[in-house]
């Protein structure tokens, strides 16, 4: 069992930056690949980024490539999402999730075993 708690969301102007954190407790996070998803009002939850168990491989949806960076610190059982050059279309509730599935499933929300409660990101234009 893993509990995930996100933090770091807030209100930022377009072009600004935020760093989201996801603290894991329970079973060590290094057992899992970790992902970030987001959901805007009226839209489906979408994949944002994922990082492999080792941290050696990262994956991003096209719309955030070059702007967002996912990383992990297993000593702290924490995963981060550094978000730069934020756009109004990045506004959403951001969720962190953990999976034991392989990399072919990293973009698929139902393949994740554990989810956090989400943190709101608002981007003003």
C-alpha cells in the first residue's frame, strides 16, 4: 500500500513556474514508476509525465516537452514536476500516481495502482 500526497499547486501568471511535489509513504516509492496526470474541468484526465523506477527514463506528453521536468528523489520518497513557461491551458488539477506496470503503460491512467488527491494549478493570462 502506498499513500501519495501532492503539494505545490497554486496560482501563477502565464510564463511563470511552479514545482509540484508528491510525497509517498508506505511501501517505498522506488518499487514504482511514477506519473503525473492532470484534469481540467469538463475534460478527461490526461497523462502529463512519467518516470521509471530507476529514474533513468522519463516520458512526457508532447504539449509539455521542453517546459516540464519530472524527477524523483527516492531517499525522500518524493517525485517532482517542475513546470516552467506555464500557459493558461496547463491549468488543471494535477495528480500523482504510482504503477508497477511496464513503460508501455505509463500513459494509461487505469494502469496506475495508487493516486494522490490532487493539487490545483491555476494559470492566469
